[in-house]
């Protein structure tokens, strides 16, 4: 059996913002009626926290839940714990009409940090990234140029971006180009 590796191990770019490939990240897609007790129990089993509301992020004791759509969450946990967490999610769901799938190896995650991180992402995404509209606790699914992506702030210092692993190099290069010194627009 081969050892798992992230999409772009150690990739890093320093410019207006620091862009880094975040390494291996456990990710479980959970689809179902987010208002039901079984789905809420599954989120608690996987993250030790609550189900987030519309465009919300809920950090629990053992993981994080990201709102992806009215019937979809992305549950984040350590990569080496995904199988164990998926078992807990499945048990909590019981016979509820829901779906839980390990998507860890199908996605790539990047960190975008620094004083111009908002500006770098704003060049690529049609999202209001002003501090009044976008702060920790908010997640948005959008396009980053032509790449579908999810964006959120785990803290006030930076952003996380998730995209499909198949476009990881392209996404990293887009972020790097938007972070080139001398390309500041000065919006934020």
C-alpha cells in the first residue's frame, strides 16, 4: 500500500500574501436534511460540535463543520482519523436518509495569510471579502477564476481554500499570480 501524500507537498509562495498547500486534511461530505436529529448527531459525533447555519462554520472540540449547501456539510478532521469518524457518522445517522463519504483524497486545501490575503482572494473570487461581510465563522462556495472553491477564515489571520485535487496546481498558480508583489489593487 502506498503512503498518502497531499496534492502539492510543501508548495509555498510568498508575495502580497503567503500561499501554502495545507497538507493532508480529513474531509467527510455529509448530505441530508440538516435540521434532523440524526444529521445533527452525526455532526456532533464527527466534530464534537454543532451543525452550522447558513454559510456558517462550526468549530467543535474534535473537528470543524462547514456549511456547503442547504443539504450538505463538509466535516473536517485529522486525516488519519477519517475512517474512525466516518464510522461514528454512519452509526449516528442510523437509517436516516443521508449520505456520508470520505472525500479527503479528492480535495486540496490551501492557506492564504498575510495583510493582503483578502485582496489576493478578491482578485479571483466574486465574493464580498470586506471585513464587515466576511469574517471568521463564514464560509462561501464560489469560483476562484474558473475553479469551484470553498473559502473560509479559521481565524482573523488568514483564509483556507478548498478545491478539487485535480486542479490543485492550477489553483495554487492562480493564488500565486494574484499575490505577485506590485499587483496590489488597494481595495482592502
